[in-house]
């Protein structure tokens, strides 16, 4: 039975899981979540009432959360690119970096974006400043981490890089990465050049006008 993947191409976490699918050429049916297809949206909401995507359906198994989807694919639909190392200590480092990108890049980035779509009277200026400070601290730490590295956890592309790609892509739109963080900029360029992520970025281009802060004319 073909995998069913409920997602939207402009969603950062959808892109994270898409990278894994594209890296290994894993066959799947893209269940596009948009207002024009109420039936698919209703299916997705019935599968996961929390109403977050992506969601993967494999027969009678429903898998939520991008990181878990990638782990699941590695276990049940492995391909030539192993995104979770077999060595336990190396895998622990990969998972640590996955959490770094989700918690300290993606989360504060989304705080800035979500605040921009709130009603003016409900905005949280203090929270946004905290998010910007978190991003600056994360960029600084990551810049040191990436000195001399090709990928987030060494020489092999992994789950950590699946997380990094959309996180750094949108974070630089929301709170630009400082020029002094040259290793982060170089890493972001490598991620954009990776065919799996380049494909995800291209698929999302038609939706750039919806970015609340205004998408820059680049990338």
C-alpha cells in the first residue's frame, strides 16, 4: 500500500520530512492540505485532531511529527541514504542536533512569524525580542559547531540536516543570520544546494506571497 503523506509544501516541518522521502526516492502519495480540498483536510483532522502536519499513514499505522516520521521511514522503508546512524553514540549526536534545530532555531523563528499574524492588540513584543535573542545565541553556537564540518553531525547527511534545512531557511527570512556567522551561511548554502531540499524549496515557491513577514527576493 502506498504511503499517504498529509502536508503542505510551504510548511517547514512538512519540508523536513519531505527531504527524507526525496533523499531515498521513497514512493508516496502527497495528500495536499489546502482549503480547496476539504475532504483531504477532514481526513487529516480525523487522523490527528491536534491539527498539526505532517502526518504519514502506512496501512493501518499513523505516524505524527516530522522527526518520528523520518525515524519510522528508516525502520520500515529504508533506502540508500541512512539518516539515522547505526552507531548509538553517533545517532545520539544526530538526535541532539535535530532537537537543537527544532527547539532553538525553528521554535523562536515561528514565534516571530506567528506574532506578526496576531491582532495588533494581542501581539507580544517582549516575547518576540526573546525569540530574536534566542536565534542570535543559536546562530553563534552553531557557527562554532560548523567550523570545519560539512553537515550538522559530521561528514554524512542525516536527520539533523533534514531539520536544519527548513529551520535555517525560514529563520534567515525572519531574523537574518548575522554576516559574522560565516560558517552558518556556508552551511545554509550547502543545504539549499542539496537536491532533496532544493526540490522542496521549489515546490513551495508558489506560496511565498503568504509569508507574513514578506519573503525576501532571494533563495
